[in-house]
C-alpha cells in the first residue's frame, strides 16, 4: 500500500493535508478540507473513491467563539 499526503487549503487551519491511499490498482482520497483546489483535483485523478468534507463557515465561527470563551486552546484559533 502507498500512502501519500498532499497540501490542502483548510483555512484557518494551516498547515493541513489530505491522504491518498493506493493499493493493487485501487485508490482512495480523503480530505477534511471543504475547499476545492487544484491539488485535490490532481491527486483525485483516476481514484475509485473520494471523501471530501464540507463544513459551514458559520458553524466554525461559532465553535471558535465558544473555544475562546472557555479557554479551549485546542479548539480556538485567531482570525
């Protein structure tokens, strides 16, 4: 099995990566990034299955606000 990582835009999280798994002529790409990019398109060429997450920006903003209010450094980010 071959496992590759590729850079993705997952703002405000940086750096962020997606994973491409290949084995015996089959391939799977998993990206947590909600943003379409040329790099994902390149690595998704000729794959069998794509998992491409999407998330509402307003929910991310609300989660960030709560993380800051509760001093949750893991969930908080600066805008």
